[in-house]
C-alpha cells in the first residue's frame, strides 16, 4: 500500500522518475491543504514567501494556510500567493471542544480539545471563519482557542472541513479502538458541514499511528460517503529544514537539543512534498481520488480580499457611530468621549 525505499523510509522525490502522468501526457498536480506557516507561532518554520516560491516552482496551482487557531497571517499569505501566481486558500487548524466551548475541564480530568482543518470556500465562508476564530478566543479559550458544534451549526456555510491530523476527534477515537465513536463523530461533522464539504484527511509521514488510522479511516469514509483527501502536515518548506525546526520547537517548549525527551516531530517528512511524492504515498488504487480531491477543493475555494477601501464609519453627521471626544485638563491621563 505504501511505496518504500530500501531502508524502509517513504520514497523521496529524487527516487521517482518524475511526476505521475494521467496518460494524456499531462502530469498530475497536487495542492497542499494542511500547511503551518511561520504564523503558527514557534511551531511553523515555513516562510510564506518561500512556500509560494517552491509551490510555483513545482507547478502547484494553489496552496492553503492552516495555522493553529488564528488568522494572523491571512493577509501576508494572500498577497504572497498573488505575487507568485499561486491561488492562496485561507484556513486554519481549529481546536474543537469535546462538549460546550464554555466547559473547561483540566487536562487530568479530560482532554480539552481535538483538531480539525477548516478552509474558507467563499466570501461567506471567510466571514464565518473570522467569526469562529473570534468566538473561539473570546468564549472558548482554555489552553487553546476552542470552537464547538453549536458554533459550527451557526457558522458552517462556505467552509470546507476535514477530519484533521492524528489529533482529530475521529483519529483519536480510532487510536483508542473505539470505531463506533469514530463513525459517530464523522457522521455528525459530515451532517454539520454538508456531505460535499467534509473530507477524511489522510496523512503518512512514516508514523505507525497514521497508517493505523488510515487503514480504518478509508473504509469508514467509504461507508459514510465521505470523500478522501490526501495531505501532508507541513511545518517547514524543505526536508533539510527539519533540524532547524527542531530548534524552533526547543524554543517553544523551553528545552534543549541535548534533551532526549524534548518534544519533536517524528521524522523529517513534514515539508512541501512534490505532487509526485504525494501521489506515490497515496496511489489511487488504495486511496481513491484522495490526491485528485485536493485539486477539486482548490478549484472550489475562491476568496478575494479587498484592499484600499476603508470599511470603517466616517463619523459623518447623522452617523449612529459618530463619537465626540474632548481632552481633559493638562496632566490628566484620559480623554472623555460621548
């Protein structure tokens, strides 16, 4: 099922003859839809401009950003994509509360969140993503900015969601051998976001748990009518960036490279892989449409950010938001407004 090199590691780009071919002489492409940029603070080491330059070099038509919980980098990412001629797809890796976002149980009582990937498909979806991110911070913050199913019911329109990484709720249920729970969660989220807007996300960085999840997720998705989506949990641009990324994680966790127990990602596969590498990892015979669906999702996503048009109130006479302020006496530290 998984192409392997002689030493057991996943096949690399240099080991392939070239990009996969559809049979009509046109190489298959691929779109990365799970990408942590430099705006995933102290976790992502992929510079936005470098990402797009590399994606353009490999002929990728689009690229997503899915930073942790926030949209800090959306404008920078969008503008860089435009500069390089690669469609920018705005999204996040969201945090989902196990119940209500208002419930805050300590980690020694219950796991406070799981992950999922959210992509803005339309202008409405982008607006809803902004609402989700804001409410996750102002109402659901506990360890991380957390959303819940009630928010998804209100703000799901125009958003494409996936099962996410190993930290996703479906994957976690599979790893606990609770396949009934995995099926229940997948069906719930499929119904929340819509049958054509919820995907079973597949990863393979050579990690045993990922392959275990994939083996259960593929038939589960088939039974529930959920399409597959190949992905790479990208944290840096090139394979050789793996070690500098380890240093970044040491800064985040306050540890050192000399600490054998330090937090680090397993292996060095979390980079911007070529279309050929991704299609070798997820052949259509074993993972039907998983790679092609990345292109379909990219085609569906169309968000335009407008610049140079001030949306704030002008404060003109008659405006409901007009505020009049006056200075307080010298030496005072505040200004009074009415």
